[in-house]
């Protein structure tokens, strides 16, 4: 890889700040929406699960549409950044409107939240797909991509703090100050929305000059049958299928685990909102600290094997926790620290795995289909999240969970514990072990990237050089 295409730290940081907004929006909805709907808005667990699942299915459909639209874009301003600019305001607004306790009849209320969560996931797709696709052209070699992954990891888990620890901390403070619970959640959603708006806007401004311009301006509009052919083509790529299964399993894990932190802390351990916030804080601090460990390990060793070890370690701990039981607050803190290893490795490396597939496909097919590859990946992993959310809602309903009761039945507590430990743990293990089959080793990717570095056009080179 030629020196002129190396990125400065400032460019890496500017791009990576987008992960702060991404993790904040994504994590806040995944962690608290179910809890808000069932305990504040008065939506039954089963209906809440259906609403969230339908919305995720919807998002799974809109992801490929955004990816195809991006790949077919003929804008002279770039094929990715215009989509990001269009997403920012409606994304922030939908977050606030989702955590508004509307005074409607129950059936109308259910429809309201369904519509709002559909809007959220649509606008999230408009940001998320182009943002991570942009990363495949911002950095062109594995070392720069690993460095960006480390910076993005730190930025992202600051977002996780804003999505999980900060809301529970504010909730406790606001309620202690006499603010009604539903009003407190509205204030919290406003804070979260501002964080999302500001960080994504900073990233958008910082990435000027980093995206190759005019990629599709002179390209003929692709017929729909060719788009479907491209989707079929990428789904036949063995490395891609492996990464999809990995992401699918991990998204089931995250949908179950993150949504059950509040349930488990509140009902199984009887923790206050402040104590629950420390569980999230332990997770966030651990994840940020791990970025400084995983980044050099990813550079020294093949990222594939670092990823597998971390995922299997977390998965094993989650299964063991179910067998031994989590009955005390200190044990729960230690558990949150240990099981953070796998998700930290996942977010550190998963997009670099996808970028490897994009480069591999370009080297073998001669065309760059980053929009389709990113969006189909997102489509399939959100199916896992949708299924997990639906099953969680049904499981809570079947267990006899009652949000209005001060305590829960033994069956409900056992179900919550399983949804917090063994079930997500098994999916983490699957996510890690499947990557053993990935044929894209470090050495193979080095040869591919050397091949592609000689194919950069003069038109693209100045834009990348200016970074």
C-alpha cells in the first residue's frame, strides 16, 4: 500500500466519532424501549415484542433498499455522505417521539409506537449503511483499518455509556427530584437525541474529502434484475456467509442480553436505578479499556483468532453463570465486566471482516459492491434481533411477568435469568466458532489489498490523498 494513502490520526478520529452517535441511538433503543413500553407506557410484553420485532423486520427490508440506492447514486457529492446528511434530524426526532408517553387508547397507542419505531429504524438505516460503507474507502489497508477500529471502539463505547449508563443515572436523579417517571424518560430521550445529532454532524463535517467523488456519476443506472443478480452473487460468497451467520448470532445475543439488564437488575436482584447504571458503567469502562488491548493484538496477530478467543471466553462465562447463579450485586458487576470481552471484540473487528469481503469480491469480480454487501449484512443480522425481541416478549408473557406487580413469580424470574445468561451465551459461542471457517486470513488479505492498491484510479487518488 502506497504511503500517500495513509490516514492521519485526525482523519481517523473524525470518521470514528460517527460510532458515538451510532452506538448511542442503537443501544438506547435496544436497551430501554421494551422496558419503557411495558413499565411506563402500559404496553403488554407480548405486544411490545411484536412492535419491536415488526419494526426490525421493516428495518431489515429497508437496509438493502438503502444499500442499492447508495450503489446506484449518481451524486457528484459522493454516494454515501448525502444519505448521512438526510438521516440526522429525523433520527433524533424519532428517538424523542418513541419515549413520549402518549395519552391515547391502548390500540391507538400500540399503533403510535409501531409507526414511531418504523421511522426510527428507517432513518437509522439511512445513516448506518452509508457510515460503515464509508469506512471501507476511508482506509484501504488492514493496519489503518485496525487502528480505525480501535478508535471507533472507544468512540462507540462512549456512545454505549450515553445509551445505557447515563439514562439510568439520570432516571434515578430525576425521580429522586420528584419528576414523574414518564416525564423523566422524555427528558432522557431529549439528551440522547442531542448527543446523536451532534456526534453524527461532527463526523459528517470531518469526512469531507475522505470519500472518493464521482464513483457512480458516469455509470449507467443498473437495471433491477442486475441488482438482484448482485445480491445473489454476494450471498454465494463463502466468507460473506460466514460473517453473516456470525453477525446474526451475535445480534440475537445483544437483543436478549441488553434488553434484560434492566429486567434482571430490577426484578431478580432488586437493584435501584443507580445500581443498574453501575452495571452498564462497568460494561462501558471494560469495553473502552479492551480497545487498547485488542487494537495491538489485532495488529500483531490475525484478527480472526483474537476475535474467536474473545467470543468463546464470554460465551462460556455466560453459560457458567446460569449454572452457578447470579444472586448478588457484586457478582453481577463482575459478570458484566467479564462478558463484555466478546462484544468488545465483535464491534472491534466485525466491520473489518465485512471490509475484507468487499475487497475480496472486488478483486475477484472487478466491481465494488460495498452498499449491497453492507446492507444485506445488516438486513440479515436485524432478522436475528427481530426474532430475539419477539421471542423475549412472548417468553416474558408466558412466564407470567407482570409489570404492575412489585415482585415477580419464580417462573418469571427464572426466565429473565435465562434470557440474561445461558441463551445469549450460546449465541456468542456460535458467533465466535463459526469464524474458524473464514478463509480470509491476514496473508490472503494482504495480497488482495496490494492488488487493489494498484487499481485505484487517478480520479479517486487525490480525494484519498487529501486525508
